[in-house]
């Protein structure tokens, strides 16, 4: 009981050679100021299926059968009668022959464990990189050896533009993921024993989504007909959509748990908490990242001389750091920048109910 009354341990901030060190009573963490946007997506994935190694890389899916290593892009799936009609197969054969389509899978768009097996969502593309097929396959152990089996496909295509580490959700006999169909984004499901498929639209495509592994909610930001951006959350249990705020400039995602966003006003940026509605202004030339201790912000973005650690819900300042060369004109959130905590969208943005 007495522990609840004690203030949280103070966290010190240090900076050196492009990295911040956050040090508290129980742990320390290193945060790089290098931007996470624009980072090349992973091209190699490694899993274990009942203790057996399974890999995906630029050569395709790789696993061992006895002493032999099998490397495959599963080309037969693109021409199987389990997914396509005879007319569709003839059309695909012609496009493959003319070089317009790739017969083998090109990338992994999601994965999940459905014990004791591994389930992969694989993508096939046109020659120009446009996706034309995504299929679900199960990698299991049959007679003590790895075995790959086609499960089916979703309605629509996944929302990811490049390889992703984990955007597939397995619950019992059901698989689900975010997908795009007929210029709508939403949630797609398939029941494996019955092959029943469904697609639930949640918004208009194009949009931006953040679906982190093991999170209970996802973030979205989509353009509106009024030339603004609308941001909100999706409850991954109920698939309910909750609009949070609307602004005229593109919205950056910080984290899903708790939901945090960054918007631009032209002269400064605003950090928003989707949990409490609190917000705080920070300089336009600044960086922001979610850490295990809170939101770390610093300025200038490439050569920091000020930094603050914020509570991700209250958006209040937990700790500060200032370089010896810092001046008052380069200050991070303080009385000068802090904005009263009002519901998101007031007055800087228009709240949409």
C-alpha cells in the first residue's frame, strides 16, 4: 500500500554520439535519434516450428527435409484450382509467360503461430511490383519433417506495402488481418475448417495504419473529403472504430499502447495522447520516439541540445536534459510551449464525434 503513495522513480537523461541513455532505479535503455521512417523493411525472417528452423529470405522459403535443404517460392499456388477458376488460371499462365506476373511468392506480409504450426501470409506481385495474390500457408511437421500446406486466402489484400514482421492474427480456427478491398480498408477474416470468408470495411483507402505486435488496439489516419486527416483507434477485440481528432496536416504515429500521435501546425508540432486527450507543443525541428519509460522528445532533431521525457497519458514532463550549449530560445516543452490539456481537437483541431 505504501508503495502506491511514493512518487515514481526519477529517470535521468544523458546524450552522446546520436544516442540518449535513459537511466532509472530499475533499468536503463538506449534510444537512437536516427529516424525510423524510411528504414528498409526486413527481407529475412527466421522461425522455429517444433524446434525446426524455417527461414524466408530473398531466395524464398527455406527449410530442411532430412539432409536436404528445400528452397521454394511456392509457384504452384499461383495456378491452383483451389483458389482459381479455369479461366483465371489460363489468364495467369498467359501473363506469366509474357513476363507480366511472377509465378512465385515475392514477400511475407504477415505471420502467426497456431500451435504447433506456423502460418504465413505470402504475396505474389506483378512484374512492376503491384500485388495480385496473397495466400495463407501452414508450415507444420508431418512424419517428423516440415510440410507446407495451402490454407486459402482472405477477401482483399493486406494493407502493408512491404514485408512486415507480424500483421496476422490467429484465434482458434480463425485468421484475420487488416486488408483493402474495393478502395475500402477494414478487417478480413477466414475460418479455416469451413473456408468462410468475410470483410468488414472500416474506412476509405488510402489510409495509414499502425498495428503493433501484441497490441490490443491499432491506430489509423485517413484523408477526408474536406482535405483534412482523421485519426483514431481500432479495438482489435471488437473491431470498433473510435475517431479521436482531425487536422489539416499528415499525422505521425508514435505508439498504439497507449495511443499517441504527432501532428504539425506549420510553426510547431503537437504531441497528442489518444488516451486522455492531453497534448503539448514541441518545436517543429524536433524528434520524438516512444520508449519504455515514456515519450522522449528532443530538439533540434539531428543535433539535440534539449530533451524531455513525457508521460504518454498525461503528456506531462517527467524528466529533462539540456546541453551546456543550449539557450533559452531553443527550449523544449515548458511554460512557453505547454498547452492546457483539453480534449483533442480543441482548439487546434476539429473533433469529429
